[in-house]
């Protein structure tokens, strides 16, 4: 909607459909044209669309044989003409979005009203009801009256622009709040993953040698209690060997913790633990095709964060029968693909406040000089692909 709407409707009320269409075509002014951001073909298309919508409104007024001075009848017919104008405009816009963005018609209709459909509807109707007022002023005062009508319209446009900017600012604040909340949650969940990985390493690598030390200590105690001093010669070396094995296991674990920001098992092991954890909580089967990558801690951490976000989203929301995760190295870049066979979604109609994880993944990858692509279609599943330099300047 532009501020030319009430003027074009007033023309539809006062003049024949053909002349009203000419007025709408010539008088429609798009700020993008003024800034040089619109091509000639696009400008002609937009003006033709407005002219056709105005023609439809003019035919409505002709059918009703509306007198511009007959109140409140003219206001009621103005609402009917506004509906015809909207129907033509909506048909053009929805068809363009469906063909250009491959979106569903329902998603395209939702985009017509933006994020505040109630406010947009009230504003649209209000602008339409201004049309008979402009027509009455034109009949009473002629061209000068119409010229001075542009002053309050300009003021209204300024208020509309400020309201839109305020709404955009509120959305940015809401997005940042959501970013902070998701980041806080992500930090907590990553710490939990680290604890799970560390607990698994302690259980598998450290506890068995320590338990053997305990057993050999019990054996030596029984030897001493029973006076079997000669048996100490054979049992003591086993105790020393178990002690050395325990020390080696602890040293190995500490060394891994020092070298990897993802825990003792690195990127591959941590993703395997995450997949096992999700499947134990009811997630669909996860097929893993993972290669060990040699890269900076920061790059590997970002790959894990993206894999974790994509894998968790697929497990929770995709309703997929299977999830596949692939990680490999290509031309000194880490490659990651997480795909599912689930319900999918329309990428052209993503609300950041509801799908902020997608934006967070994108920002993380781009902060390291990488690229993230999300492909999804309704009923065809979702694929998240990331390409990230493992070292600085390798992309």
C-alpha cells in the first residue's frame, strides 16, 4: 500500500474507468523509483498493476451509480471498491511471490499483511475511506483543493514511515533478545555435552585401570593377612602395572582436554555422543558419516555448533524417518551436511523470532568466513550445508 491509494480511489469515484486508470498509472509514485532502485520494466509493471486495480474500483462505482456527494452511501461503496482494488493487487502480488520464490499461495497471502495484519488492515481501510473525502473536496474546490489535500496525505505518509521504522526497531530488539536467550541456552547445552563426553571418557578409559588397582590392592592385603609373602613377588608387579595404566589413562585424558575445545573425543566423538543421546530420547535413527578434521579449535567448534543445532532441530521438529550427518574435508575446508526426510518448511516464509536457530547458525559460519545454505520444501525434508575454512584464508 502507498499513499497514492486514496487519490486513485477518488479518481475511480469521479471519472470513467479508462481515465481513472490513466490518472493512477501516471500519478503512482514509488519511492524506489525516486531513489533509482527500480528498473523501468518493474516500474511499468507496478504502475500497470495500480491502474488495473483502480479500473476495477471504478467499475464498482459505475455499477452502483454512486454520487460522490451522497453520504453515507458513498462511504459504503468506497469500501466495496476498496475490496475490488485489493483483490486485483493481491492477485498480482501473490502470483509474483509464488512464481518467484516457489512459495505456497497461503504463505504468499500471509506476506501481504506483514507481521501486524490487524494494524495493516485497519490502515488500509482508513486510507480507502479518505477517497470520498478527497473527491468531495475536488468537487467543491477544484484542483487547488486537491493540491492542498496532498499536505495531510504527506503528513500521514510521514507518520506511516515512522511507525514502520518503529516496528522494525522493535523487531530488531526482539531478535537480539532472542539471540541472547538462545546463546545462553546454547552455552548451557554445550557445557552439558562436554560433561557427558568427559563422563564417558572417565568411565571407559580411567575407571577400569583404577578398579584393577583396587583389586590388586585387595589381593596384596589378603597375601599379607595370610602370610603368603612369596606371592607378593608375583602380585606386586601387577599392582604396579595397573597403577601405571591408570596414570597413562589420566594423562591421555588430560592431554585430549588440553588439545581439543570439544572434549576428549574431539569433533567426531562429540557428535557421535550427541547422536546417541538424541536417539536415546526418542529421536529418529541418525546415520553418521564422519571424518576426522585437522583444523583450528575455533573452526571445529563452529562446525560442532552448527551440526548440533541442525541435528537437534531435525530430531525435535522434522518428524523424519531418518537423519543423516556427513562431515569431511575438501580443499582445506570443513564440509558439513545435515539432512532429514521430514516435513520440511518454506524457507521464504521464515520468521526469525520462531526460527532463530537458522539465523544463529548462519552468523556463526559467516563469522569464520564460511557459507551456510539451508534448503527445504514442504513434504520433502530439509538440508543444512556448511562450508568452513579449517584455517584462516583457506576458503
